[in-house]
C-alpha cells in the first residue's frame, strides 16, 4: 500500500515538473528556430540562434531596456525591503492604541486593484512633474516609486517579526544601542532569510511589471524589457524567433537572483529567523 502511494506521489510530481518546465523548454528551443517554425510549433532545436540574436541586437536597443529594468528593479527592491521591514518591525515591536486599526486598514488596501488607482496616480505624478521633473512623468523614478510601500510586504515582515526573539532587543537596549542601532545591527542580520525571500519576490514583481511602466514611461529611451518585448510582438509581421530570444534574455536576471538566494527563500517564506 505504501509502495503504491509512493509511486502515485512520484508520478504526480513528475507530471507537475514536466508541465512546469515545458514552457521554458519551448522558449529556449524556439529561440533557435525561424519565425515560421515557431508558429508551426516545432519542438526540436534549430540552427538560427545566432541569426535571431543578431537581429535582436541590431533592430532594437535591448541593452538600454535591460539597463532601465535593472535600475528600476534594484532601486525598487532596496527601498521596498528598507521601508517594509521598518514598518513591519514598528507594527510588531512597539505598543500603540491604534496600531491594529491602522494595520487592518492597510490590509484592506490590498484588495484595491492597481487599475483603480492608476489614473489618480498618473495625475499625481503629472503634478509632481511641474515641481520635481526628475521624479515626474517619463522618469525611471516614477516607474518604481509607487511600488516601494506595498501592504503585502509590510504584512510579510510583521508576520515574520513575530518569530524574532524579543530578548535580543532588550539586550541591545541594556548595552546602550539606540532603537535605530538595534534595528540595523541586531534585527536586520537576524532576519536575513526573511529579507532574502522578500527580495526575490520584490525583484521579480518589479522586473516583470508592465502596466504602470507602460503608462508612465513615454520615451523610447526609457522603456523597460517587458515594454520592448510587447512592442516586438505588436509589429505587423513579428519575428517570433527574435521575440523568444528577447524573452529568454529577459528571464535570466530573475533566474540568477532566485538561484543565488534560493537556500534562504524557503526558510524566509516559513517565517524562520535562522541564517
């Protein structure tokens, strides 16, 4: 009976793995084929990899798009981790009469779709452009500033902070550390698995963000990699081999970030504070 159950589990996991990996396999195979082969669903590697890459780098400015996406993703991730962890730490560690009410209001804001606030947000950045054009419409800063204080990450850090040993804070206060010193010298190093998990999620969200950059970034020189790929697909006769090459290149940074921090990811998602 146990053997049948084990075989069933392995069969299910094998099928799930194949289904998960197949899109990546087809994407990589397609970047080696001609556009007509991709549309016909060819599943075997071709001989047009160099040609597709050459067309990609000659016809579009993918280096600038990758650079813009990297700037936005890194800045967004850093500010998200800093602000969300400060907020989550404050909600959990300090006592206040109204903090639970404020936190519940914050959680309710997670139910509002971004499309509902997009127009007011655009008008807000339009006004900011008049006084501070460096962070207004059609700037990289405008593409990531609305994403750095999300309710989800504040909730994520507060929940993980519940596992944080409070005795360490008291020990830091006895040793004469300031509150901000306790945060950066005790809390941050102890919670590195939580930071790693949040960093992966924040980086992937920012790197793959499409809707808001589509609205706020108007110059071709400011377009991100999702916008560039979208423009390639909207042409009159799209070259699918070239598009698959662009998608594969766009996937690499998120894969590198995930594999670099994967050993901390599971522990961070489980709420562990161990390194």
